[in-house]
């Protein structure tokens, strides 16, 4: 196991999550099962909220990037804690609004928002629409004209930073489907265009350099590039943009060997850079937004499975198959993501076997982890995969018509269902 204050091993040798015995949870709610520790989520949010008091004199707001895990209860928690919210689709927006999340604290993202989504966002009164391509500018302007409103907009800028992370999850470099590039002048052209429109209020510049980033340096560099950009826009257009969104992407622990930067160090280093640039250029310190997703829910989540077939191929490998797979966790199949795996009912025993954990989907690539250290597995054991709070449920599918698992929220020994397990009737609900 790795160091995570929501996990423990009890006197039965069972894994516990948020004070609940993982084996009991599996018996009571069935498997596969997503388990989330509410305390861990609250701690992460409060740490971000507090750091804005400390490093920005409260002139800033963390926005939970809801794509990491979006459901009504998560939106309620974010609302209660005073977080902002990032959404990237009409469905995420609908989920947030369905629990009365304040629209003005929602930012609407996406590199290809549909006209329907833009209309929905504008009519709902979202705080900002983050413009990510030229064609949506006209759509927003025309809809505002029709609705007789103005829209607060942000521009997604590509700062040209190559963060050291997997190719599929880095977004700040020039060759990206996201954002307007500074180097080739696109970013300046789009500012000029937005300023010419009468219904668009240019409030913010935004950047997001990637995900699962461990180094502080790319974040600091991005903040500096963005402050330079604010200065350059002021010089060219006489307009001072007073809000700066520095995105998300803070890495979390998947393996015992992962060593993510303490986010306090990140907050301090970036705040120092922003303040230094503001002083150097005689600019106001912008109101700062950040958009953590993974680092809020990732380590709060564990997935529980029941071990089914075990297939040993001597000299090659041993497959341990579980009752879920890429339908509830596609991240290994998608980008070879690392995970820590253990047998929840043998959590006190040494992880002295090396196995490949396979799912039940009809794909050879349906693997949860390869060549991973684990306690000796037997049919009926409860297998736990750690750090599955982010980009697991939110990326889940019904491949092979497998119902999505339930999500159980645990808090100090208490458990409650926050998303029900799908039934076979749910699977055919939209079939005609
Ligand atoms: C994905 C994304 C985030 C969240 O990234 P994490 O790595 O989960 O923190 C924030 N902002 C934008 C624009 C994103 O696309």
C-alpha cells in the first residue's frame, strides 16, 4: 500500500477506507464498487481554499474540474465548501444546476462546444464561457444579441509549455487541440476580435498545461508567460485583463514511488511569480483561478472488485480476472496508467506475487495493471485498486452492456450510496 490517510488496515487484516471495512462494503453493496472518502475530498478543497487566503489575500478561487468525477453529490459538496466549478459539457452543467450550484461560479469550457450548449450556458447565467476556438465567438455574440445579454468570456491561451507528462494528457504545448497560440500571433488576433464585439466582456485569460504534473517549474513558467501576455495585451490594446486562470493538473500518488509536490509549495512558487511580474510591469495582481480535478478526488477513491478466474501461464504471466475492467477504469488501456493493487481481505500480508489484473470485457487490452505486486489471490477475494477517484467513474462506459458500478461515499465509518448501481433495465432504458 502507499501512504494515504484515508486508508488503513484493521485487526482482521482488512483494508479500511474512511473508517469502513472494504470487505464489508463489498458484501453490503456488491462489486465492482467505487468508494469515495468524503473527508479526503473536503481536506483537499479546504487546503486549496485556505491557500488562496494565504497567498492571494483571498483574491482567488479554486474551481473543481468536474470532469474528474461529476455527480450530484460531488456538486453539492463543492457548493457547500464554497468552491467554483468547471464544466465542459451541457451534461456536467445540468448536473451542477440540478443541485442548485450557483451558476455565476461555473466556468464553461470545451474545445468544441455545440451551439445548443452555448445557448444553455448563456441562458443559465454561467460565470464565464472559456472561448477555445474562433467559430464559437460568433455563436456567442449572436446568441447574446438574440437574448439581449452580455457574456463574460475567458480566452484559453496555449502558453507553449511542454509539461513532463503523458502525451495524451499534456495540453500546454503548441501542437494541441486546445487554445490560442501566442507564438504565431493567434492569441493576439483573438483578443482583437473579442474586443470588437459588443456583447463579449473579456474578463480572463486561461491556460491549462496538462495533467498529473509533479514539477513546480512548468506551472511557474506558465504563470510567467501568462503575466507577460497580460502586459503585452495592455501595451497593444490598452486593456488590462484582471483575472487569470492557471488551470489544473497537479499530480497525485498512484504508486508508493510517486512523490507529488506538496501543493503549498506550488501555490507559493506560483504566487511569488505572479506577484513579481505584477510589480515589475506595474499591473494589478490578477484575481487567480485554479482548476484542480484529479488532486481533489483522485486519492479519495478506491475501486473494489471480486476476483474470478485466475490463469497462470508458466514462464509468461499470471492473469487475475476481476468482475469489472475497462468499463469502469479505462485508464490503463487508454494510456498505461499506473495503479497500486492489493487484496483487501489480505491487506496485512506481503504482496509477494506478481500478476496481471484483467477485466471481464472482450478485449485483450482490457487490463487494470500488468506485472503488479499483490498478495496471493484466490477466487472470491476482494481486490482493491487505489487512487481511482478521478477519471474512472467519469470515463466509465457500458461496453459489453456492463452496468456502471455504484458509488458509495464513506465518512468516518459511515457509508451511503451517492450513485446507484445501474440495472439491466437502465442498460436498455433508451433502446426503442
Ligand atoms: C482537465 C482539466 C482540468 C483538471 O485537470 P486535473 O489534472 O484533473 O487537475 C482543469 N482545467 C481544464 C481546462 C482541464 O481541461
